C-alpha cells in the first residue's frame, strides 16, 4: 500500500513538474489565428521622422536605405554583410562575410552598441536567404527573437519591423510561387510566430513586405507591353560582369521600389507623388524610373501594404 502511494505521489510530482515546465517555458509558436489576432489593432503612425537601424545583408545594401532616407528625410545607420544570417550578427565569434566592404561607409554602426544606445525609433531586420536554410541550420527564429528583444532593451518603445525579401529568380519552386507562399510558411509563420509567442506582452513586430510588392509589381508589368522600357522582372535586377542577369541582387529600379515599400510601412503614408530621382549611397545619381513607371511603382506599393494587417497600417 505504501509503495503504491509513493508511486502515485511520484507520478503526481512528475506531472506537476511537467506542467510547471510547460507553463514557465511558454508557447513556442503562435498559431495562424493567434498571430492574426495580434494585428487587429493598427500601429499608430509616427509623429515625425524616425531614426532607423537596418540589420542584414546585401538585399538591404547601402543604396536602398540611402534612398529611403532621402524620401523620408530621416537619419539611419546599418550593419551589413554578405548572405549573413542573424546568428552571425549576434555571435561575436561567428564570421560575417563582406563585413569590411559592406560597412565601409559613414552610416555604419555596430548593431549591439547602436540598439543598446536607445537612440533609434525603428529597427528593420531581415534574415538570410535561403530562408529555409536559415531556419533549419542557423536557428533563425531564436536569433530573430534575440535581436527584437535587444532592440527593445535599449528602447522599450522602438518599432520593430521584419523586412521580407525574395529568392533567386531561378528558384526551382518558382519565383512568384515563393513570394506568394513564403510569408505564411517562413517569414510570418516561423519568425514572427516564434518571436511574438516568446514575448506576448510586447507590441507586435510588423512586416515590410517587399517580396509581395515585387510579386504584384512584376505581375502588373508583365501583363502589359512594358512601361518606360521595363518589361519583365529581370529589369529590376542587376547585371553581372558577363552581362547576364544577377538572379538575386536588385538594381537601382528595384532598390527604389523596395525603398518606397519601407517608406509606406514606416510612415503609414502613400508614396504616390514622391520624387523618382534619388542618389545612391555614394552620392552619385541613381538610375531613375520614368514618370509612368514611378507612378506604377508607387501605386503598387500602396495597394499591397495598405491591405495587409501585418504592416500595422489601418485597413481602409
């Protein structure tokens, strides 16, 4: 009898321990319904220009943040690399390829120090692509969560944004297919769902959906005979030394479209009517879209971002 009581007591203790562990560890990820519920209340628009920190790699680059700063007349800083996962930005012993090259400019600041300073109003970060590999091999969800927490540790009121990028044009799953499906599968379904489950009392992390803007713009342009000389997705991408299309890195026109997307989400403003002629980070004139192309880009950006609750923009 005593043995049976001890056994039952031991099992009860184990059960209580498991329950306590589950309670303390909290949920590992939000369901799609739980995630959607976090965006029912829009983000208030900022009162004025933001001070923005960009963390990422060559799909951020130097030119796009410089273009954004011209559109918004705000200050910015960044830490970049080549194909850099968030883990490498976080861990001091992890190498960051291209660090010296990508950060050789006046707007570079070390990410940990910059965020700890509390000087920034907005933090825009992105994960490496291939995003599947980042999740499987570089613990992307955990490091995304760490960076969001670090930003809020320096400034509890900082606005945190996930910059949703794109994949190579020749992706075997289909470039447009990836742009359509990756937000639910990876950007929001893994990174955001994990980060927002780990800290449910914090404000939502919002999304700058550059991938979905690219997809919609390409569909519109490829459904026509072209606008101002742009006829296909390849016209938004750089050229390699042999003249072939760089399948992942955007050119000035692509950077302009992505900068417009950042502007619209960060400031809750339609980019329609913004200037088309901007400068690159080095002060040289960027290749500007023609007037009809610029107008199409601006309309497309607002059409996409203004109907996605994850951007934080009030739904019209």
